């Protein structure tokens, strides 16, 4: 029940049990897609539920079409596994912007160019649909998960709303990849609520950029971001006096979108309408943070260059050259909730560590780990927070994930901040 409401009605009625699965993945952003593929590859029956009509979440529907760097800024790749796989899939049939020395994988010698790429958001979404359906994961689009059914910290299943009506799906393990911790929050798992600066990025084109694309032979040059609000991740350009947007109520999401769309329209009114076009508006609110788990461990910004025994992947910083982190498994789970796990931008991290973990490559790797952990919990009958992490790490390593960074990669001055070129829009 919405605790802000004083008045409410009691609701009765039977909800049909529509299906039973080993693993239900709630939300099909990049983390959810990775989690679903990962659990399926471990031999489990998997249902992936998505409220929109497009797979990929912020990375596709939200037009955030950039895999941030997966290397340390000196030619050493740090993030591998499914992040590498999906990066390559994202550009298989669409354009890329991978620096030449990374095109065929890690370069031979040191380079300051970074392993990143832009991709076609729409083509990547199509590829994700193909990957998911070919893998044997059951997919339900246009389906909002409204309620976890809980019993003593155990989630028996999820109630959803869609064209068919209200339905119930049972799952042995539930992976919350809604990005917003919708399932965790409604299940009573402790969560932290964030706040968002004012930003809204649509994709535009104009005669000039089209000419540039024709001359360069590169279609991506035809598009650029057109903004409503234009605040960076650091809050630069956030309107003075405007409160941050938590994005956790329908009213707040609506206010955010309406205000941003009006700002964008005012900008457009001043331009020559014959010479430019908006190609795509974002299909979801571009919130970096809404709610995230307060997990068994919270990774903190100052914990760079720290090894964790339960690391599930080494991570690099997208802005600072050399800065490395490890992501503890405990950031995905909460003791007391035996079959709930999260991945993606809702994991338990704070400060700069949260910035480093929420972006596309780490979101994918945490999804990969969550899918394997789900399968292990089912096979062993252990709670998801009590699985054998060594075994999880061994499986991830077999899947080409770097669990611990090598100490030889720690710079002489670990506090030195060397910013890499970026546009602050990550
Ligand atoms: C403005 C901005 C700029 C960014 N820039 C970059 C960048 O340049 N590079 C980068 O790597 N990262 C960037 N990021 C971060 C990155 O895009 C996201 O953090 C990452 O894509 C998150 O993936 P996710 O799968 O965890 O969540 P999401 O992409 O949010 O996916 C969640 C999915 O769950 C679905 N869902 C939610 N609730 C429900 C429900 N109740 N029922 C059913 N489905 C539901 C949603 O529709 C969505 O598909 C940026 C983010 C923002 C907002």
C-alpha cells in the first residue's frame, strides 16, 4: 500500500497462476538481459518480464548508446565476460566508434585510447530480442510487475499487469533488474532513495549533420543529442533552486518528463523547422538513480584498489585513468531475503563507487553474476546470500570475467586523479 495515502480501498479477487519458473528476471535493461541469458545458460527455466516494448532499458530505449570504457586507460582491458560479448553484439549490425587499436581486442602495447563504443540503440535492441528469444528464455513484453508475493522474507512469485489482465508467476529465484528496485522495495528489502538532476536527451539530426555523415561515410555523424534539461552527472547546468527528482512516484516521473519536454520544445521553437528533426525521444525517464539496495555490503568510493574476497568482477573507472575497483557479491543480496537478488544500477554502492558500478558494462557483468548465482542457489538449496562464492567466481572466470585486478596495475600514486576525456553526460 502507498504509505502516503490516508484513504484506500480493500481489494479482493483471485489472480490466475500463469506459469512457474526457476528464475524470473524483472526488467529487461542490459542487466536483466544479461541475468536472463546467464541463468538460461546454466540450464534453468527463465522468464524475463519487461514493461516496455523494447529490450535494453536505458541503453536502448533511454538512448544512452555508449559502452563506457572497459579498460584502465593504458591499454589493459579490465571488464570482460558478457560485457565484452554484448559490446560486440551492439555493433554487429550497426555502427561503432571503437578506437582503431581496440577493434580486434586488447592492443599489444600501451595506449591512451580507451575501449569504448557508441552503438545504434535501435539495432542493439533488435539484436537483444534475437538473443533472448533464440536462447530459450521466455519473454513477456508490455507487462508491468506490480507486486511481489512475500512469505517470511521469501518471494513466492510476482503479480503482473498486462493486456491479459492481472496474472501471477511463481519463481524459485527472483532477480530484480528494474533499475529502480521496484521488487525489492515492495518486498520490504531495505533500499536507499537517490535524486536526479534535470536532464533529457533526445536524438536529433539536421541538414548539416546529414552532410557531415555523407562526407564521412559514417551514419552516426548524422545524429546528435538535443536536450531539454542538460545537467551533467555532476549537476552542472542543473537549474538553480530546482529540487532533485527521486523518480519514485508517478507524479514525480510525470513532472520530470513534462518539464523537460517543455524546455526542449521552447528550444525547438527558436530553430528553423525545415532544417532539423528530432529522430527519437527517450522512451523512458533518464534517471541515473531512483532506489537501490542497501545490501550485505555497500561499496564505497574510496575503496578503489581494494581487493574483496567475494569479488565478482574487477571494474575500471570510466573517467579516471588507472582507477580500479572490485565488486563484492554482497552488494547484490540482503541476508534474510533468501531468493531475492539484484543487478545493474540498483546494486549496493555509494558515492563514486556507485557511479562506477551503475554504467552499462558493470551492469551487464553484475547481471551475469546474478544469473549464475540464481542457478547455484537452486541447485544447492542454499539461500541466494549464502551460495559458495568461490564456485561463483570459478564459473565467472570460465566465462572470461576478470575477478581480481592485478596489483601491478596500481599506479605509484593511487590518489592521482587523471581525468580521461568525457562529456560528463555518462
Ligand atoms: C542521463 C544518463 C546518461 C548515462 N550515460 C551513460 C553512458 O554514457 N554510458 C554508460 O555505460 N552508462 C550511462 N548511463 C548509465 C546506464 O545507462 C544505466 O545505468 C544502465 O544502462 C542501467 O541498466 P539496468 O539494466 O540496470 O537498468 P535499466 O536500463 O533502467 O533497465 C531497467 C528495465 O526494467 C524495466 N522495468 C522497470 N520497472 C519495471 C516493472 N515494474 N515491471 C517491468 N519492467 C520494469 C524498464 O522498462 C527497463 O527496461 C547513463 C544514465 C543516464 C540516466
